[in-house]
């Protein structure tokens, strides 16, 4: 058994500014402290895996190719600061348009796919994001969740369902918790 630990990271509002249906790579902006936080995960041998809902694709607000271009830009910005993402997964659906799927967060589909692809032990992994739907799969799959106050976090944190999760200001603080666990 040499299964790996992972941190499953939301993208918009967690790693980069949430611009809603982002399609222009030039508009990708890292949030403060994100590159150093990912570098800490990289150095600790913990996988950094993006899982993101991109319903703008189902809505016709951006294309698959435009999404991929923004993802490449994110990776370039991180590489310039010596950090990397180990994998990224996205759900292009919206149930009202494309029907039900199990990959749209909080569904577990993409986490299970990542676990198979990368040999991840879900029960010892972490879920991090600015919305409850980014972390709630931890309840189903094991592992722990951290809600951030970046992005939409300040609207989500007062919700009753948020009480059961660790809430921290930003990704860097979340990563410190992961590394101390
Ligand atoms: Mg988000």
C-alpha cells in the first residue's frame, strides 16, 4: 500500500479570482499566497488536484477549449513561482441543461476518478474551497474539509451547514492545517 494523500482544490475563488464564466486566459489572477501554499504541498509530496464545476460550458458561456486555455494559464502562473498542480478535473455540466451527472460538485464522481487515476487514499485526503459544495464530499468519501473565506467564502461561512467545517482565511492557512495534521 503506497496510496497518496491529496488536497482537492476548488479553482475559482480558491486559487484564482472568481470572474464567473472565465474564458480569457489573460484575465487569470492568482489569489495572494496561493503559489507558496501549493509549493508547500508539492514539497510535502501531497498531491494538489483541482476539481472545478464549469457549468459555463453547458450554458454556452465558454467552450471546452477556452476552459483548457485558462487552466494552462493558471499552470504557467504557478510554474513562474515554482509551484504546480498535479492534476485537474472539471465538470462541464448543468443538470437543468445537460441532465443529471455525478461529477458536478458536490457529487463524488471526479474525486473517485482522480483517486483511481492517481492512487489516492480519499480517507486521508482534504477538500478545500470557498463553497460548502467544495468540501461536502469529504463527508461521503472520508477525509477532511476546510472552507476558505476567499471568493464566496464570506457568504457561505455564516450558513448553518458551515458550522461543522474548519473555516480559515485563505489557502495558505488551510495548507498549514493539512501539513500539521
Ligand atoms: Mg469557488
